């Protein structure tokens, strides 16, 4: 989408229409006129492995402390995936302050945001009081409104959740009742949020789909994620925000005088910024950014937002007795689990006209190897669930994932609801990685979205993060203002 240059702290900024060279004035805020300040030569740089080096568990540096900063900004948004872009767009739209969006990759949306099913979810699966449910329902409405207003390609294609067993049917009935209570009827969507189809009704509409019954979700759709992100990126910059690529946050410190000191590594070397507020939307790397802080960002008296009734994320009881002045009593480091999922293309003709999902795993670790359609009508399947150690490993091993035996295994899973599928027509297409708070076999975990003293932390923003992105941005704005 955009690119950066290696000139000394200059970059190319895309407006969606042209490219223009930005100088060192790039970081001057529009609300303040600042003089560029000298950069200390003793800037802390990241250790070889910041996930395991104990000096970085709470932001400790193996070098001396940063004693100066070069630029000042009101809002620093870390991570330019779809959520970070949406947050930056929301903050620049309100005006009244400067917003800087930084991304460590050479373009926006290169990780989880561009490696998913591109589905606009309805908000069916998760606990009623969870942020995943509330933000997905709100985000669904906002996503359709935005796409229609700005001509982002999308399709409200509907989804079937197909049940095979008696327990599946009980689950679908419960899900339907839950949806009827949770999903409001709106002017856009005045009909029932879900309804059931019998086996005969299924066969008449989708003759290739097999199941005893299906729950229909008319509000589910698909969207051109890259078109969506390009729109958000353009709006951020048209509204006065700034975007810097190839720029990775390596050090973060809360200042006693207010705000945060942030060190970022760019192609031209380290740069120091003072930010009044920091929004951590770093996705797969949000735990790393969070763990840089040298203070307990949630003091014992705070309420952690985003904790569902049945969520295992930090609760008030876990904060009891913490002494903010005692390093040993600080909150434990946040740890994400990397859940890799492979997607499979199909070289044959599309056999269905809507999205087909099996009944999901009980702990909602995944929604099953489902069938989605892209905007060209091509079928694809996935993702599967494979926990990995490397958040940057998007490789597809042809000897395993792409092998004939692997294709047969995948086709057997798909054939439970689409028996006409041919394993010989399947091929390994791409892989994505989800930032999960729950490890293998662990119970459901909700989004973490909380704010304290100028720092907004977002962690575990996996599915339905794409659908929720605009609602998350709206929520972050309310936390700050």
C-alpha cells in the first residue's frame, strides 16, 4: 500500500492519490509547535530475543535510560493492522490533536488482518456479556454502513451453521434463541437474526450440503479487507494523521511528568517520541509492547475493562495487595499464544452459494474448518488450528500441509458437510496466525481492552476482530474521551 525510504528519518506518505516526501517536520504536532530535540546516543535497543530476555519483561533496558525525545504527539497508535487503522481513523476524525500511526512492516495490514477468511460475522458464538459479542454486533452494523457509504466491495451472503448430531442440533437451537435475544432488529436488518432449516429445506437450497439441520445467519457477509484497509489508511492521512512504516517500537516508559517516552527503530536508526497517549494495537506483538512498561498499568483499585463473566483474563482479585512501588509485586507479563491456521483453495467449480460452517469447538478455539467464498465466488476452506512458537512463520510445508495425505485428511473433515468435495482439487493456499490469550485446550478468553492513565491496551484481538474493528475504535475513543 505504502512504502518507506531509508533517508535519515524521512518517509513516503501515501494519500491514496499520490506519494510525497516527508521531512523531519513529519512528527511535529498540529496542536503544538516544537523544535526538534537532540537524540541521545545511548538509546536502548532491543535484546536479541525480547520475548525471553528478563530485562525486557517489564521494559528494563540493558542500556542506559532514554533521557530525551525528538518529537511530541497526542496519540501514538502502535500497529497498522485493520484495528490500528480503524482507531487512527477514529481519532483523526474527531480532530483536536495529532495522531501518529506506526507500523513495523513495510506496508499496513501485513499480518493477521490480511490472512483470514474476510468474513463479516454476526456475533453469534460468544458469551452474551463478552466484548467479543458486544463489539461484533456493533461492528457488524458499522461495517456494512461504512462499506456502503464508501463503496468498499462486500456482500451480505449469509451463513449456515450445519449440525450433524443430536448434540449439534441442541447447540443450534440454543444458539438461535441466544441470537434472537441479543441481535437487535434494525432498519437495515428488520428480519429475524437467525432461523432454522430442516434437512429437506437445506437440500432444496444447497443440494451439495449434508446435515440434519442448519442455523441460518442472514447478517453474515464477506468484505474486501484490503479495500477496507486502503480506505482507512487514506482517511487517516486525509484527516491530518501521520503514518510511518518500517518503524518498530523498542522501548516504552511512563513519564512522571505525564505521557510516555517511546523509542522506535527506523531504517535510519532510533527515534524518540513523547506521546500523551499510547494505544497498543500491535496484534501478534501486543504482549511485547505491553511488557515494555515499567509500571503496573492497572493499579489495585482499577477495574479491568473487557473481562467477561466466564473469562479467565485478569480479574480484580488478581490485583489484591499489589504494591505499585514494589517491582516484584507488579503484574505478570502478558503472554500471547500464536495459533496458526492454514487455508485451502479449490480448483473445481464452487458447489455452494453461501458460507458453510460446522458446529464450532466447545472452547471456541476455532470455528471449525469452514467453507467461505471470496468476492469472485471461489471456494476456500479453513483455517485449521495449530499452535506455533513463531509469530512470523507463514510458511506452508509442501511435505506436510501440502502433501497428498494432508489433503485427504482435510477433505475428510470437509466431507462431513460437503461430501462431493474432491481431495485432488484441494491445494494449500496460505496461512494466517491468530493472537490468542488461550493456549491449547484452555477455555474461552475474551478480548482485553483496557485503559489506564493514557495507555490503552488491546490484546487477544483475534476473530471476530475484523468485524469488530470499527466498534473497537469507537470504544477506544470513549475510553480516552
